[in-house]
């Protein structure tokens, strides 16, 4: 069902089965002519009024574009959280082992040249883990709101 109105008389609604098409507009024009003949049209139309001048009335959708964008953004935030969580989990064990090895730097025990090289390489892993962990913690805060947005969007109408 498609609905049309007139710019001059927006209170007049002409309903026609089907979609917006030339045929549907012609049917709406037939209804408009009937209204004019019956004297039920509150405004005078200029000569030469055509079906193309009919204004299609769109039903307001239940979901606005901004709500759709909110849902899309919420899904993206949760996807990012999942990626960060996986990255943190994969590097946690190795990072914690490197963290324990750092203690040798603060002791009076001797350390080999290879041990220092190993520590330096481990610092990269440690840094990567620590940064990912911080981003993960921040992402969790944002993801809480994203989860609430999705819960609202997924809530079935009773």
C-alpha cells in the first residue's frame, strides 16, 4: 500500500494498493478527481496538476538511522573487544614469564650476554602485552554500553 498527499493539502491522504509507480499515481489521481467532483477537496488546484506532483507519504520506521548506526557501532565495539581479549590471552603467559625474568636485573646475580639479549627481545612482547591489556581494559568499559545498546535492540516487543 502506498499513500500520497498534496503539498497544498497535506491532510488529504490518497491510499493505493501496491508500490509507488506511474500506475499507482494514476489511481491516486482518479481518487483526487473524485474528491474534486464531490467538493471534498479543501484547496483549489492549479490547472495542469499532474501525478508527478503527488507527494508520497512514507510511514515512519520504528528504527531510525541513528539507532541503526548505534547498533552497528555497538557490534564493532564488541568485535574489537573480542580481538583484544584474544590478543591478551595469547601473549599473557609469555609476558608473565618475561616479567619474572626482569627480577634478575635487580639482584646481584650475574647475567649472561645471551640473557640480556633474551630480555631485550622479551621487552617487545611485554610491551605489546601491556599495551593490548590497557586497550582491552578501556574497551571493556565501552563494551558495557555497547552490550546495553544491543540488549535494547534485541528486546522483543511484548
